[in-house]
C-alpha cells in the first residue's frame, strides 16, 4: 500500500520483505530515500540502519522508520542510529506524503551543501542545524571529502570541537569541561539531536588522539547508543 501510494506521486519504488533483502537492493539501486519497518524477520530495522550507514556510499541516504513501535525511547533510538524521520502506525497517507517530501527536500539541501563544500576554497565550508543534518552525517561528509579543519558543535550551553585531518577525527573536547576527550567526547556529541554546527577548513597538525577511521568511530558510536537504549529498556 505504501509503495502504491508513493508511486502515484511519481516516484519509482523498489520493495523488500526484510532487512537483508532491503540492504542488498539499496546497494544495487542506490535510492534517494528508504522507508523501513523496525520489526522484521532476520535483520531488524535497527540493524538495517547500522549496516546501511557502514557503507560510505550509503551513509547519507535518508531513512524514514514506519513502525508500530511508538514509545519515546524507540523514537530516540531510531534518530540516534541515523534515521531522518519516524512515523508510528497507524498513520495517515497524507502525513506520510508530507514526511517523504520534507525528507527529500532536506536531502537535496544536504547534497547541495556537499557540492558547495567540495568546490569551496574559503574558510567556512559547512554550517547548519543539527536537527536537519545530524553529527554522524556531518562527519561522514567531512570523511568523504577528506576535509581538514575544525568542526564546532553547539547544543544549548555546551560547545564541542572535533579536529579533522583529511577526513579523520584526530582530537575532540568540550569547552566547558575537561572530560571526556578524544573518542569518548565524539561519542557524546553523536547523541546530540539539536543545535548548530560549523566547519572551518584549515590545516591541522596535531597528535592523533583517536587513532581510528571516522567510519569505525561512527559505527562504535551507533553500537554504544544501541546498547544504552537496550539497557534503559
């Protein structure tokens, strides 16, 4: 039913019955948007999104969860794992239409930001709202573009800084507190769902305190968020 409604809006749709098939088709067709359930046989929706984000070329594809799980902790987990929207069943198709168009517009803006940053020789290469473009997506863009500089993240009174060299996070800390630092600071920033970010491109020469790729850093951050949510449940 969802596929039929979306096709009537002029979109081409590929369907899959469960997560593993969905991941294989996503890798094959490279969609502009993915709509996924959470409770599926084999690979559930949480595992599906983690596996999807592990592929660099798939890490920025927007995902909408469409699921009967409507507890607040389920929604928070979905967003922290990298979902772009979350719609609980039962739902109205008119609302799904609005969510799809909103996410696609946001994705278009993000792709434009990526294109502008790849062409920009100026100091400030990327800035925006963490509600529209999450920390994991920003780090993925910087990794793909192999950017060097400082990423400043602000949420309320808190300010975090991540130093990047050719797409790798070398160091991270908070302005207001001495700990955590390094990878632990990045893991905390990955939980931020609102605020602002700004990346300033410049040469960074400093000791690598994190010592892992940005991809592995994001995967470990997603795993920790998942474990924390499971513990609360």
